[in-house]
């Protein structure tokens, strides 16, 4: 039987209201459909760390392992309940707020720290001059450094107060909280490029020794994957998994602290997953190229007549919205939306029109496809195909488009493209679904529940989606042929070409509320909204 630890209740505090990452700003976050600025993921993870410290004490700080996944926002001033149950040495941790699941994770206490060599992690400095993020900012294989930071004296006390930590071990033994290591690992992103709004979606951290309060902390990090799927990447190779603008990185690295006596200790191995989310409601369906946009940037345009797409897109064209919705996992999402709308519809109105569940399943598919078409057209106005094609030819050679086409006929590449297309289909459908629900939320249309698994935090279906999303990623890991590598290399060049030639201004005024012109009539006709 699992052994439960006493619930730990926290009054959440947004420590990043003045942050450069405007996802923590109330005004900006509300434009994305959130209730307000998000409490940073590193702080939510700090709340979670209270439980293994309560269970194992200093031993956890010296060689504990913890991972966390953030599935729903925690908001400033709201109460958050952290629960934990131990089973066979594994502490399963959950964070709930506003009645919903916000984060899940686990912690264990290995018998000893794992073998580790600092020499495996290259020491580099943070960039001298940060520039707006682009495809080269976080290239796979790139090493990243951070500016040294320390929290000493009052700063250390203030940090413990900010994360609402009540365990006396930190003050009593003069220890630094491991949440500080996560903050520095986040800086591996922030210290090396100027980002738009972005969201931290998960971390895994192996502690190797306990830090002292006031130690100087630096990080050595390496980008091990870039994807565009809903969770963070989970492999150490390059991946382009969907034609969306939400970019995800996995960064693996170490954090090290240096005491005042200049005694160096390695404190942790950590990986952070981040999701670029500039215009979260639009950017994830920008049909430009697989992973065409860097974190936090959505290419936008006010062109009245979209220019033709570059010829190289024929080699990895994404599925249409209608095709996306027919994928098995996508069909499940559509059926979830249909059930929410069926349950929401006025029963008398529904009966008068003889609307059964099958009718709502058709409605859900029709609306998902219509929203997808709308956003696809919006995206088409963002890029300049001829310019992208010219840049691609200049960088990769005049025959690169033909080479891409030829490589796409290779058996290994073909299978990758099949898996990638399935992954894109699910990602696109999730995006359409989330934007529909945000549109209804912003327009104050009440519904009986939510269909988006990201909103409900249902781990079973999230794992199903993750399995589909990871399939091409895992396939590439297992099939690193010369042809596959060259194909991915050309895709990266194509990605940069589209990004560099895209306009980035006008769609920043777009919001999911504008989808109501598509949704309102049908939803009133099907009794979901009042006429």
C-alpha cells in the first residue's frame, strides 16, 4: 500500500512579474487565454521538492532524483496543494490548484550519486551580446553557459520566503535550496538569446551534493533536441516533428556551486524542457515548415495575397486540417469535444432538433477542420515562398530542393515522414481544439467540462499523445543513417530560410476570440450556445 505524506499547502507567489518572459505578466498571459500571469515552473517544482526533503531530509539534497511535468498553470495568490504518496521507494507527487491537476512528478533516493565526469560538460560563457532568438540560438549540440549567480544572506532568506519553503533544514544547516539550481538552468536559455513569452513544461534533476547558502552557481548546458510537440523532447538528437511554431527544447546540463572558500562542488545534473509560446493560440499551427520558428516567435504578415510556398515543402508537406482530424488519436480528441458539447447543449433544444451524439461528433469534426483551415490561411500569409526558396538555394546549393526530393524517397526517410506526419496530425488537432476552447472561454461561453487533455491534465490520454509525438523522434534515434542525417540537415536549412523570410508583425494582434465568427452560428444551431 502506498504511504502518503501530509499534504503541503502553499499560497502561490509569482516571483517573475517583472521578468523579461511576459508569460508571467497578467496582461500578456490573459491575451493567451490564461487567467493571469503564470507562477514560474521552477517555483512550482520548488514547491514539489518540499515533499522528498520532508521524507528523506539532507540525503535527498545530496543525491536525490526528481522530475516534474507542468500540465496546467498555477496562479499568483491561489492555494496550491502538494501531495505525495510513496510506493516501493518512489514518491509520486502532484500539485493541485483551483480544483485541477497542475503538475505531476516523482522523486527517488538512489543509494548513491550516479557516476559522473565534469569533463563531459564543456564550459562556455554566456553570449556577450544577446540577440533576438532565431534558429541558430539553440541548435542541437550547442553548448550554453550562464552568468554566475548567488543568493547570499538576505537574498537566500528572501528566496525561501518567495517559494514558501517552511522546512527548517535550509536555515538550520545553511543549505541552498535546489530550486536555485533550476533557476540557473533556466538561465541557460535566457542568458543566450532574447526570448518572447515562453513556458517551462518540465524538468528532471539528479542532485549530486548539497549546495551551501550563498554559493555561486553556474551551469553548463547542451541542447540535445528540438521538437514542436506538446511535451518536451526526450532524446539527444535533432528532430522536427510538426509544422508548428511552438518550439520545444531539451537542455541537458550540470549546475555547479562554488563556496566562498573557492571549493568547487558539482551540485546537479538537470534537464529542462521549455516551450516557446509567442501567440500560443496561433503559433502552433503556423504551417510553414517542420519546426520553422524559434522559441517565442510567430511569423506573421498582413499580405492580402499569399505567395506560393517554397518548392522544397513538397518533400515534407504537413497534413491538411481535414486529414489531421482523421488520424486515430485526433479522432479521440474530436470525440472528447463532441461529448463536452453534447453535455452542454440544452436538452430540450437538442431533443426538438433530434440531435444525438453522432450529430455532435460530426459537428466537432467540422468545427475543428474549419478552425484549422482559418489558421492555415492565416499562416499562409506569413511567409514569402520565392524568397525562402532563393535563400535555401543560396545556403544549401541550387540542387538542394531536388536533393531533398530524392532523399525523401529513401526507405528510412519515408518511414520517418510517415511517423512525422502522424505526429503533426495530432499536434495540429490539439492546437485547433485548444484554440476553440480558449475562444469560448474568452467569450464567456459556459461549457460542461473541457475536452483538451492539457486543460484537464488526464495523464492517460496525454501519454497516448506523447507516444505518437515521440514515434518519429525515437525512429530517428534508431536510424541515424547518412541519408537520414543529410535529409535532416537540409530540413534545418529550409527551416531557417522560411523563418528568415517571414513577416513577424501583424498577427500579434490576433487572438482566439476571433474564432467566434466561425463557431457562433453552428454552436447556436446545435443548442450549445443560446440564440
